C-alpha cells in the first residue's frame, strides 16, 4: 500500500511539472521533438515509422500474422503450448522507432507520453478490457523503484483503469525478490531469472479470487515476466488473466492453411 501511494504521489508531481512545461513550450512529437499540433502526438514521419499491430493476429497471443489466414486463428506454437493467460494485445511492434518512444518514457521521465500511450492501449485492448474486474501493473522490486523513482507500467495501468472504468490495485501483486535486468538474457534465462520473484500478499487473496485481471506492462519480449505474474495470480484464485502491453517483440511464424 505504501509503495502504491508513493508511486501515485510521484506520478502526480511529475504530471504537474509536465503540464507546467506544456504551458511554456509548444507541443512536441513524443519521439523526435519536432512541433506537432497537440500534446501527446507524433509527427507524420515518426507515426509512419511505427508498426501498429492490427488484424490479422493470433486470437490468444495477439501476435500478428504475416498474411491473412482467414477467420480466427491461433498460432501453432501457442496452440501447442498455451500461455497462462487467455489473451494478450499490444499496440505496436517493438522496433527501433517504438524503442525510442518506450525508452524515453521508461528512463527519461517523459511523463507527458503516459496519457497518449494509455489511450492507445485502451483502443488496442478493447476486447481484453471488456468484462474485466481489475487492472494490475507488472510490479518493480522496491529497490529498483527507489532508484528509478516510478514504475512506468503502473502509470500506464492507472490511466488505463481510469479510462476503462475498472479497478486499479497495484498492491495485489508484489515483487518479492530483486532480479537482474532481463535485457540480453535468453528465453530460458529470463524464465529462471523471474522464477519465484512475484507473490500475492495473503491479505490480498480475497480481492484476487474469482476476478478477471488485466496485467499491464510496457514491453513484452519473450513473455517470461508476464507468464510468471499470471501464474502467481492464477494460483491465488484469479479466474482469468489477460495481458495488455504498449509494445511487443514479434517473431515470424509459419501458418499452414
């Protein structure tokens, strides 16, 4: 509870500072900094460089197909090894253009991007948010939260929950073990790295049981972190887990039709 309150206070302070800057400076592209017509937007070239994810995509993982296989399809790798969540959706593919957006938001205090990103995520994740009970961010360990000062996934989750009219409860899922950064690790190493890193506090179990929960993160790479969170919440009694991320690493797959 204390960590969640501190995150909220910190976000509001940075949001006020960002709005003050908006009054002094004209709106700028979230990516390159060129002038744009309204705050929280992208210029034409930067918008064109983003690979937004749209149908056709896998109905479970949300990963796009290279061509339209016709009808509702599930990727063969997903069908043979289902994830611990019912469905996942993402706004864009993670590439050089989207990485510039995500990393500036994640590490450079570009808080003015949060409302725009959250709005994109609500639109991309309509079917994930429909009928859900709670929106939870992937949590940071308290030591990393102290050094980074805010959890970017929590900022997105808070705004998404408010726009979608859902509950926001970051205290229901905690990171109980500090882990090394996932960057540069293989898929197996990522899974080992986050094993046992998350927990639902005993006092929070009644609030998780029987609920449909949407997990929010900024980037989904191999899915190791999201999978670990989803399994912990499922073991705590959540009836269904769904996933919504800003960006997603996309690997090609062959689909036979």
